[in-house]
């Protein structure tokens, strides 16, 4: 260590000064050795977490030729008699009336041959897309080509092609186009699972019709549940109208998503944009290429979220997530497999249900006719149920309420729950599709405060199934009055858990 020379020591003799210089020289020689020893120790020198901003030039040169501009047109038929002078006192609506019924227009010279308004083609919108394969398949958003008369695809070398819409899926907002061209520069597809939050990504597209525009940002989040079937990739890449259908690209030059939506209060970019994960898009595009439509699986359940309080009351603290079954469609795959309202589906085909939206996505991606397995939590026990997945179809929902016929057996209102109940008769059980339960005649106190009302059917209390008034009373007697209790309630076609909290 070098001793600092103060103003007082500077007045010492030359011998003293020489001694100090000698010590300083020795320390100077020892310094590089100490520095090298510290450099050799990984614990003393930390590598920088950020090495600098990336250079996107080579990336754009590589992927840019695979991005296309998409223009669509629509055909319109003008109404009325634009360009004709109307007789005095005759408004356009009256003129349209005469034309629709083929009547002569008073005060207007009649042509020798009947005239019909000529339809014309007008520009409809601008979007983006990218070349999926060298033989001319192009991927974009379904909303870009929806309702279009013609779809025109322009490459970066200014060649323009009229595209055929092979198929479009509105639920996932994906459309597959085909142009008659070969040896096209196709994109490389990336692995969405390896995409990390904070990773740099870029978007190339035609915002506001400005072709080949490049914007950059990072992945803000993954698995954003903003769609029915898709866990979106959220980024802060500038995406504006016209970017729809363009690729989201990682630093390896791979397409990891399709830019689809923005969050905006003004119609322009506000720092939040969403992209369809490429693995989901590939699954959809393959079906569109094969059959021109998307076939999805279904099992016939209505589901809801499992809240933290409900999970705790049911003893699910160690297994967060899952989907609460609120209704089971009669004769559906789930019904045939034995799924009941109030079950909590923990996994499907071995994949854990982290969020409610995971289940319809996983089931929807299953080919109809395939075998499936559900892991279900029911009243403290975990069950494995096997089923055969059916094909998804739009069905009109029914709203049925329990019969108003009264059964004989009744139980008075209890002090703990504040409910009076009665048994269900055989016809009511058959109508509801349940093997037991009790109907609420009156709800008051903590039961009414929790949302239970007259006409509800109680199917379970805590982990105990309620088959009749007797089992209802036995379950109530076992309750801890100091703890919240979960009650499975059926109302019409729906079932849900209600938490009844004790009065303080």
C-alpha cells in the first residue's frame, strides 16, 4: 500500500523522500500481480448483464424480403341517381322508391332501355403478411382479408400478385393466402417456448400503408389472455393500423408471432401490442391448407376461475390454478365421462391447467375423435376421467330452472348457515341431471349475504356431497363456525361455489 504524501512529509529530508519513493515503486510493481489475481477470481468481477443495444441491419436485410404488403378491395353498388338532376319537389328517397318498383319518375325523361346502377371496385384496406413457403403460401390476419373482393400481395421487389384466400379462422384471426409464384424467400419459424420476457424483437409491416417499415422493442409479457383460444405475446414494439398480419421477429431472424392487435385509446400506438404465437398460428395454417377450415375439439363443459379463497377452503393451497366446472352439457363427452358441476379440472392430457383459458385452448387443439384424460378434484379427492373428444359446434344455450314442485321432507333454517331446505323429488333430480341435492326454501343471515337465494340447489358443503336433507344437516353440524365454508350451488343450468363467511 502506498502511503499518501502530505504537506508535512514533503518537508522531510531527501533520505526520507527516497525511502518513500522506494516503497512506492515496490507497490507499483505489485499492483499488476494483485489485479491479475483479482481477475482470476470470478467472485470479484461480475460480467455485465447488458452488453449494448443490438444492431438490426443484418436482421432486416435477411427477413425483409419475406414480408409482403397486402391491399384489399371491395365492390360497392351506388344507390340513388347520382349525377342526375331531380325534378323539383322530388327527394332522393322517393326517387329510389320509383326505381325499386320500376315506375316512371314524374318529370324525368325515361331512357329507351332500363338502366341499373353499375357496381365499382374501391380500395378497402391495407395490411401486412409474410411468405410462409417458397411455393407461394402467405400468412396474415383474418381481419385483413375479411369481406374483400380482391386481395393483392406486393413483394419487396415490387411484383404484385392477386391472391386466393385458402381459408380464414376468425377465432384466432389467422388467414392463409396463396399466390402463383415460386422460389420465394420464405421465413424461418422460431420456438415460442424459448422466447423470454425482455428479449429484443422487431416488427416489419406497412403501418398506415408505409411499406417495409421496421420497428423494434422487447417482449413485455407472454401468455396474455386477451383472446378465446390464444395466449398472446405482449410487446412494446410500435404496431399501428396496417401492421396487422406482419411478422414479429427475434434476433435470430425467426418469426415467433403475427402482429394482430394493439391496445389504444386513440387508434394509434400506445406502447402495448399483441402478437399471435407462431406455434398456434402454424397449427391453424396447417388445417387451413389441408381442408380450408379449422376443426376444434370440445368436451361440453362451462368453466370459471378458481379463486384463492375457494382454493384454500377446498384444500387446494398446494395446487393453484385449475378450471371450475359450472355446468356439464347433457350427453356431452364430459357428461359421459362422469364430470360433475363443481369439479375442478386440474389437468388435461397431462398438461396442468394454470389458467381457465388453458382448457379451451388445449381441448380446441385436440382432433375430434381423439381420446383425452382429465384430472379432476372432487370433494377432497383427485380422480382421473377418460373421454372421447367431440367436434366443436355453435350451440344455443338453454336456460332451465328447477321445478317448483315441493318435496315432502324439509329442514328448518340452521343457525350456522341461515338456510331452510327441502329434498328434491325424482322428477327434479332427473331434470337437473343430479343424483341428489336440496332446494333452498329460505335464505337469511350469512347465506343471503353470500348470494344464496330461494330456489338454489345445494349440491355440496365443503368436501361433503349433499344427497338429501339428512346429509345436509350432518354436513352443517360438522362445520367450524370460525372458518369460511364453500357451498356448491346449482342455479338453473349453472353451478358455482359460494363462500359463506361466519359472522364476526
